[in-house]
């Protein structure tokens, strides 16, 4: 794991504080810490509820199309209804995808803020650092340690994320919508499947790129107060 490096500028006045001032600062920091925890929990709860609602609507929409298809023999006005349902689901999916992406950036901000508070605790009492599992550094390596305190980050975390789950579902919906439009317009199943697959892959790639750019934009703006110092023989995040 990374260990804290240079002290934050805000810790320079700690030796001059009286015991009463130290106690007051600790109370203020603890209050802010609990506020961040509550805000993070509320945000996570809200976005998980929205994801659940979206997936429920997708299930209901697909089930309804199946029942309607059996009733109409997938002929006549079924194509128009199917396109309309898929369009509504795709729009709702885009809104959910945006919210999930924004929540990921907000969650990173909460992690950095709480890391910074841990750095302030270390300034007040340097001996407490050895008991911290999460990082007191608010740089990129410190955020990585807080998210993954006992392992280095790999592709499994991204593959198992809620963001990728919604992205895959939304990409399939958008691809199916485009394929349905092509099928209704041309009557060609081959063109419908081909265009649907291309659109789904392009949609997924676009959102992955957008999410990565948003993540990197946070680090271009954020200025850490405390930096991680990796032990000898380890990488930037303190991992082999």
C-alpha cells in the first residue's frame, strides 16, 4: 500500500494549535466526514434505485412485446409498436446512463474529500496513520488505495461495475431499435442484424470513451494536498 508523503499545507499550523483548538478542529473534521458519508450513501442509493427502475421497465417492455408479437403474429402494426417501445426504453436508458456516469464522478469526489480529511487527522495525530486502511492522500494513487485497499485495480472491477451493466443493456436496446427500423424500412433481416450490431458496438465504445475522458478530466482539475509515496520496489499506487 502507498503511505502518506508530504504533509498537506493545511497541517503547517498544527504545532501552534492549543489542545482546545485541536479538539475543535477534530470535531469540525468529523462533522464534515459524516456529512460526506451521508451524501455518498444517498447518492448511491438514488442511482441504484434508478437502475432498478430502468431494468424493470426493460423487462416489462420486452415481455409486452413478446405477448403482443404472439397476438399479432409479428405482422401488421407490431413493427410500429415495437419501434415505439424500444425508442422510449432507449431514451430512458440514455438518461439512466448519464446519471450513472455523473454518479461515478461524484463518488470519486466524495472519496477524494474523505481522503483529504484523513490527511487532516494525520496532521493532528501522526501516530494514527498506521491504523488507517484507507488512504490519507487525495491524489490518484490515494483514491486507488481507498477503492481497492487490499488489491490493485484490474479489469474485473470495471467488468463487474453497475456502469458497464447499464451500458451493455442500453447498447443492446439502441442496436435493437436501429435494427428494427432497418428491418421495417427495407425488409432485410441481414442488414437489420448487421447495422444493429455495429450501432450497439459503436454506442458502447462511445460511452466507454466518454466515461474515461470524464475520469481523466477530474484529475486535470483536482489539485491534491497530500501525495502518496510508494515504497521501494513498488509502482505508483504502492503495488508491485
